[in-house]
């Protein structure tokens, strides 16, 4: 076995990693990769002089001595100035146009990843250091964790002599973040089970698992950015290696050489060197910029990473150099912030909602707050278990998230801001129908009304579903009609004004039509629903018909 054979193996494995993690086009099965990887590991074990720094086996190194050492950046890592509207951007362009005789356009536009800025140093083509941004002047050495990130090349695909710096953003893909949090929920259960065992009776495996769970921690992360930050700050690179972190590179600095002509050329070169890069669009005028910003915002939930805006940069390196920096930020770039999808507000109350099957879900009543452009007053809490797990108390300050068309949800409470007026919530004994108790069936997390379909709220919801588009789509049998006609107040003689108004609003023509529809659909309903459900629904519909006919006469 010689160095040439080993390098041959390394090359094959590296090409497979690049194809899988950067190009998204696998060229090798997992089995084949593992086989070659183990082969290489065996050779390295027997021949310590053939272990090269860029070998894929060297990605996980445990905890080095210089972990988190403070290191000064060769060139300061600036943050960007912010803008919130196209007017802000127009003003920014006007301002920088006055500072240079060069043209400002083309400007590049790219999604702004909500991740962590990182600086990677390569010497003669080999990765030697990974530094966090820190305060922009001094960062922390996280090389041991950076190496575990599979789409970061340990060796550049083209050799560049001397030192180059690659900057980019580290993130955790949204899907992996969700998986990690699910894992944390399972870990919490496992930890509490293991903690209850008598130490003397535990197997060696259980002791090991308990220690690992305590070491890694079982708290959930608030968002993908926190998960990425937490993973990068691990002392032990074995833990980071288990987390799915990725890099999108956006800057290449060759400290001793002239800058590359343009930003888009930098991106192209980064790709050639083996990096994943962000999608960068070159725009020719402000109209172009605006439509690109709109496109990114409309698609903000379709990226596999969280974005919180877009970044605009002057493409020409000469113009960039001429514009230079303020004391805080480059003049040639600006961030465009989308409205936040997470906000802080107060949890005023927790109410229950009964569904058509009798399932009972808690709903958060919030102090209304604008989240991502929509006013949010309610948010789902899924089940009582989740309220306990997240330790949500009435009057707590909470973080609310709303992503796209998804139902808003309460992410977490903020215990640091908890006031003495906060109250622990507990599930009431009786269902909202006031007839039956609330029960848990089997191991289900969602409680139910013990009356099942007999629960009058559940059956009302079933009737509404029956008339809805997802049900039999009966014209005129919407929520409001059902609620108005089933309402017991209808039987009373002195209705209040608004109740009367609602009934007036159901015109005769509509009622005739609805009765016909109901008669037709009753047969269908019996066919579609199970017998017992159909019988109950039939009673409901009969009552509804009676009400309708009474009203007509
Ligand atoms: Zn009930």
C-alpha cells in the first residue's frame, strides 16, 4: 500500500461527497461509500504515515486542545445595513451613485439565509481553519466542527497556492431541523424514563445512553438558526457530526492578490472550487430588482433553509473597492428585510375547541400581534401535553410563528419575562358540551369528549363538515346557516336583533333549495357514513329541516 493508492481512495470518496452534498447528484450508493470508507480507515490504522489531513476519515476529530480559541480576522467581517422597502433601496442607490463615476448596475440579488456567518482559511488548497464571525474583529476557532460539515471541501478542487479565505453562511436545512426537534422530544421521554431507574439495576448500555443524553442535552431549539448555532458550539465534534449542517459560500478573498472582476465571477469560482453557493441573480435596473425581491419573498417558504430577506450587492469589484466601507458596513451592499415570521406577544388565555370527531384541541388566545403581515389573535397548541412540555402559562410572554399559509403556532414561552400573575393551565374535566367528561383514549395525546358523536358540539361540527366543500358540498349549508338554525334560541319567541337578522338573511329561495338538497343528500349520507353516525346526523338534519320549514311558513 502506498500514498498513491491511498490518494486514489480519498479522491473517489471526495468525489462521491461532492456529488451528493454539493451537486445533489449521487454517483455512489451509501453501501459502496461505506465500504470504501472502511477500507481507507483500515489502511490508515495500519499505516499512520498515510493519514492525510484531507482524508474523509479526518472530518470527526473529537475535542481538540485549542477549542474555541479567539482569533483575529485578517479582514473584518462586517454586517450589512438594512432596508425595509423599495423606497429605501432607491435611496441607497441614489446615495452611492453620487460617490462614484462608475455605474452601480448590475446589482446582484440573492436570498438572505438566516444562518451564521463563517470564515474558512485554506492554505495551499487545504482547509486549515474555521472561524465564527464573533464581533466581526475576533472570532472563535471552530475548525473541529467545520470539518464535519459534509459540503465543505477539506481540499479545494483546484489548487490555489498560498492563503485564501472563503466566507459563507452555515445553516441547518429546515427539514433536518424539524427532525432534530422531534428527536429531542423522544430524547426527553427516554431521559425521564432512564432517570427513574435504580442505578444498580441499569445495564451498561442504559448507563451509556443516560450519560450521552445528559451530555448532548434534550431541550428543543426555537428555530433552525438556534439549532445551527448550538450545533456549531459543541465542544465534541462527534455531536456536531450527527447534526445536518450545510454551508453556502458567498465570498472568496485572496488576500495577496487582486480581487476577482465581479461578485458573480467569485460565485462561479467558488462553485469550481467545490463549494455550494447561493442562487445569485444579476439585475439590470430597479424594476428588475423589485421583481426579483417579490419573487424571493413569495417563495420564502420553498427554500430548504430559512430566509429572512434578500441581499443586494454591487456586482463590479472595481466599483465595490471605490465605494468601500462605513465604520459599520460595506457601502456596496444592503440587506432587504422581509417582515418577521416570529413575534413576541402575551398569552391571554387557553381555550378548548371541539372537532367533528369529538377531539378536543387547546387554542392559545393571544394579545393580537402582526406576524409576517397578518394580525394573529389565536394559535394552535396541538394538545395538552405540548402545553406542559413547553411550560406555557397564562399571561406568559410567548414567541408566535406564522410561516406562509400555515396555522400560527406558539413556539415557546419566555420564562425570563414571566410575571407573578402567570397561571399554570390544566385541562378541565368536562367537555364544552357540559354533558360529558373529557377522556384520553388509549395512548392518544389528543383528549376527546366521552360522548363521542353524541356530543352536541361535535355533531354540530360534523354537520358543518357535511355541508362543506370537503364533505358533500351542499350549497347554502355553511357554518353560519347551521349555527343559526341549530341554535336553540330559534325556538324562543323573543330573539335578539342580530339573531333575527341572521334568520332574515336566509332567503326563502335559499331555504327551498336547501331543503331539496338535504333530502337528496340524506340518502348519500347514510351510504357514506357509518350507521350510528348517519343516524345521529339524520336526527340533526331532520331538526334542521324542521327549523327550515317552520321558518318558511
Ligand atoms: Zn362534548
